[in-house]
C-alpha cells in the first residue's frame, strides 16, 4: 500500500483549519458580553467560571459549530457538483438546490405553520426532490456537465417563482418568519441544529472521501473512467445524492447561505494549485469562509449586525461576476 501526500495541499488544509479555529475562538468571545480569547480557550477546556461556561458552552459554541459544519457541508457539496459537472459554475447556488430546500421549508412554514424540526425536515425533502428532478431531467445516456448546469438554472428559476408565490400567500407573521429564514443566518442556533448536521456529516464525509479516486477519474471523462473500471453512473449518482443531502442539511440548519458552495472549491483549488476535486481543502475553506463571514458581519458594521447570508451574498456575487468574466475570456462560455 502506498499513499501520495501533496505537501502544498496539506499545508493549505492545516492553515485553513488554524484560521477556522482562530476565527471560531474570536467569534465565541464576541457579543454583548465580550470574553477574551484566552478565557474562551480556558472555558472550552473546562477552566472557566459558571457565567463564562454558560455563555460559551450554551449560547455561543452551538452557533459556531453550526457555522463550521454548514460551511464544511457547503464547501464539500460545491466541490462535488463542480467535479461531477466539470464546470466551475456547477454549484448548488446555480443549480437551484438551495432554492429547492427553501421551497420545502416555505411549504412547511406557510401552509402548515410548522415547528423548527418540521421546517428542517421540509428543507431536506425539498432539496432531495429538487436534486432528483435535476438529475432526471439532465439524464440522456448519462449526465453531461453543461446540460446539468442548464437544467439546474431552469429548475432554479421555476422554484424561485414558486417561493415568491408562497410568500405572497402567507399571512404577515409567517411571511416575516419565512423571509428571516430565507436570508441565511446563524442567529439563535443551538444544539438542536448541531447534532443532526454532525451525524449527517459523520456519515457522508467518509463516504464521499472513499469515492475520491473514482471522482478524479470521472473528471477525465466517462469513456476513460469506464476503461479504468469505474462504475460511472453508480458513482455519479451516489456522489450527487451525498452532495444534495449535504447542501439540503446545511440549508435546513442555517437557511440558504449564498455562494459559499460556489467560492470555497475554487478558492481552495487556487491555493493548493492541485488538480482534481480538492475535497478536503474545499471543506476546510467552506468552514473558514463561513465563520470569518459571520465574525465580519458582527464586527464590521458597528451596532448593526447583518445576517451572514447577506455578507456572503454580496461577496459571492462579486466573485461570480469575476468568474464569469474569466471563463468568457478563456473561451469556456
């Protein structure tokens, strides 16, 4: 047995993990009752007083853990879709999976006035149904990357219109609740959101990483993958279902946080300068991006704290424009 280690990629992963953990410590200490970073670390290790333990472990730690897990899930899901479609625009944001999960949540909120757990289940169901619909519509003797992106854009437009219709039919209280959820935010997140997402990641991340070699082969084309013994459609379907579940679970936990799934894999690839899907670097980049964005949304605007989805949407929208211009100059679109 032999293992190939990419030194640069490994260094990038370590630096991203350090950045994510450092930002997490600072974020836990941020709030109406600020706590120095050293006291945060001491409290996490069990050495804080009763007040600090309550604030850190019960109020702020779950929010940060949800941010890390959501960012990692979106980064990994985005890397999977971009690798499967062989297109940097093939992310859940563009394909409409976030909008599908939003539609499932809105149905529960608007039509049934559901609880938080029911909204989470609705978002998961909406994301799964949307993902399966995109896969089925894009299927024609296999799934071609650009066909997948085009079908996803069309489905996204339809689901976005459905979401707008649901908002217009809601009463004021439900509409307000739905709009707040659709913004994408980590406010008010507690251990109830941490555990389901943690369990799902514990199951899906090893499954995805175990298919990493087959995914690298798929990027060379279906014919080459068939020749090398890869079960192409089975592998693609398993990875797409995993990516849909990761995206839907992240959306269910924090709302549709925009553009993390699009930008994290591309930024990770540029840092590692390594070919292939860069699954682990994309996952670490997504976690670091979301925690840093949440920290910036709390500190950069004075007394006005923005939902993290607003900040990622502004930054990610600019990145999408830059990516489109770059792809156009390169003659790929």
